[in-house]
C-alpha cells in the first residue's frame, strides 16, 4: 500500500496482544514530520479465558497463535518496515507465559515484548499526552485482564498502578448468571474496592476541575453508547466528554438486560456485551474516588504510545509540546496542503482578526481556531476540487483534531465548510455549538473568506492589509507591489457581503498599488 502523504514514509506496525483482544495497527510515518493510521485489524482472542492456576489454556494459546500468524503474514505481504509486538497482562501473569513467547518466536518469527504493569501504564499515557492537552491529572485504561491508573504531572508520566481489574478477568471470576445477580454485583464491587484501596497515592480530598482521561475498549464502548443516546454529531469519539450520569445509565441498562438484548445496544460491540459490565463498574468506582463528574475520551492508547515513542525518538521525551498545533500540521501534511497558499491565508486572516479585535472582542482561543481553519481549508481538494469545502469538513469531522474539544472541532469544520460560499450555520452541530457560537462562526468565517479571496491568485499578490472604520463603513486597504485586480474583484464579489453582515458595516476596498494605465 502506497503512503499518500510522503514518498519517504515508512510503515510501522504495532501488535498488542491483550487478554481479550489482539490488535494490529499500521502507521505510515516520517518521524517528526507526520503520521497517519493506514490500517487496523482487530480479533477477539480471549487469551485469558479458561486460565486456571495461572496457566494459559491450550485452546486460548491456539487462538492467539492463529491470530498472530495472520498478523505476521499481513505485515510481510504489505511491506511493513518495522514491527513492534507486545503482550500484556494475560501473558505476564501466566506461569507458562515465557513458553508462549518462545513458541511465538519459533513458530511465527515475532519477538513479543511482555510489558509489566508500570510499563503498560506508561505507554498508554504516552499515547494520551500526544492527543490530549493534559498537564495535571489521571489516565485510566481498562483492558481485558487488567486496569491501569496513572498520574500525570507537568505533562509527564509520574507513576502508574496496574490492578487485575480487567473486564474479562472480573467476568470470569465473579459473573456466572445472565443478567448479573445482586450477589455477583456485590462481589465484583468488593473486589474493585479492595484493589483501589491499595493505591496509596489516590487523592483523598476533592479538587475542582480534576481531569481524568479514559481509554481502552470498555471505556470507549461506554462512550459510544452515550454518544448514540445523544445522537452525537461527530464521527469520532476523540475528546468526547463522558459524564458520570451517562456511566450510571449504562450500568443500569447492562444490569437489567440479558445478553441477547445487550448485544443489540447501540454503540456497544456485540462481542464485548458479555464482559463489559464489570469494566464499567471499575470506571464508575475510579470516577467516584477521584470525585470527577466527567472524563475525556482518548482514542490513543498503548499501541499509539509504542508507535509515538518511535516517532518522537529524537526528542528528550516522546511527547510533543503543543498537541493542538502539531495535530493541525499533521493533518495538513497528510492531505498534502498547499503550504505557501495556506500560510498566506493564515497570515492575512490573522492580520484582519487582530485589527478588527475592537469590533469582535475575541482573543487567543478564537484566533487559534481561525489559524487551524486557514491551514486546513483546502484539504478537500485531494478528493475533488468541486465541493472541496465540503470534503474538507468531512475529513475533519471523521478524523477529529487532537488537542481540540468537540466544540472546537465542530467550529473549525464549519469554518472550512463555508470558507468559499454560503452563510455559516450551526445546523448539524447544534448539540455542540451554542447560540452565542452563531455570531462567532459568522465573524470568523467572514475573516477567513476574505483572506481566501485576497489570496485568490495563490501568489501572495496582497502582501498585507489594514483596516479602519467609522460608524457606517469598514475600509480595507490592500498593500501590494502591483495592482491586485483579481483579488479585489473576487473579494468584492464573494466576501464583502458576508463581512458586512458579520460586522454591521458597509465594506470598501482600496489598494496602495495603482491600477495599470
């Protein structure tokens, strides 16, 4: 498979053999420049299933070997340059884990790196910190065999604790009826409380706005269930806010329904319906201990953390300083943005934004949204020039933007959607955008559209722009070496009306360069 964005890109595969699921991701990347997910394969292996006396069963081992053999064949046939293969709690807890690792190496040719609990937590945090602007807080990863709770300080992994509180492990140990009985529910909760009591560094006092980030199959499925109930408008769970009330709603539903009906719950993977409840109880308990009302969903986790350690290996610590800025550049580079044009649109829109500040009253946060939209507005041309503004929005709402909230992603998506034509609307994003955002969207779109048409020739004919106004008129002077005839014509025809509507003034243009005789 050819890498779209750069011929120098290498393909890196990460294999994560978990207690419940085995996953393979393939990332196309140029280290330090850009990366993208190119493929993903997921297989339910249930490696921990039937584990007695801390011994992996032969049946589970057979399933795991068949899946790893498939993964290896895929990597070989699709020209993967590097394979990073790991195993977690089921293999590290099993007495016959070392024999299993040797067998994988001998029969398949894969070298499995078995991660201890602290290292598993560390890689999950690396994935999170390259996606979420978390400075101080906690990260919870609930897998099939174990759960990792980590503490983050100053955007660094400080410490992590691994406990045998995975969804599959708790289900196998305590749940034997369908739906779960009150006695089993009590036993699961007692086990959770016992292990959480051993984490000495869990905070004992409430702190407002304490931040928790969640990842792993259990948490993401609960988020998808909540999103389905809300008719959530974005196509990714990146940055989704999962409330404690939504978690409780999921617990009540999962407790009451038999497996056949649980498998039909919108947002819940049918192959996870039989084991998810204990994992959700872990999530609720951690939220209660930390006294948080909501958590932020991260789509990155262990696999991405392993990859990003490789991607950022030239840094002293493999976490990018500004997640938001890099995520915009990463998307722009992946879809082959026209750098000089996009940067000049960004420059002109920034100049307009700053000069018009007395009229709009916005600050750094809004400027950052405008900057992102300026760099991403033409991405859709990689699909087709026609309707490329719509294609640009589609790319953004399907992929998300690391570091930005769902509201901010919706605003950026709408800015690029209306950068050429039409009156910006909240429309499909009303759940995320307030009525106050309507005016923000109108004004930022007007600025972006004007900047776009002042760079219509894509040759930076307009060097700069100055703005002055009185009660009735907004006067815009274009600074140029030669008369910007095309830019003036396009701006007057396609942008002036929206700018006038946004700022309540008639718009007039003039140029420092005189027209040709």
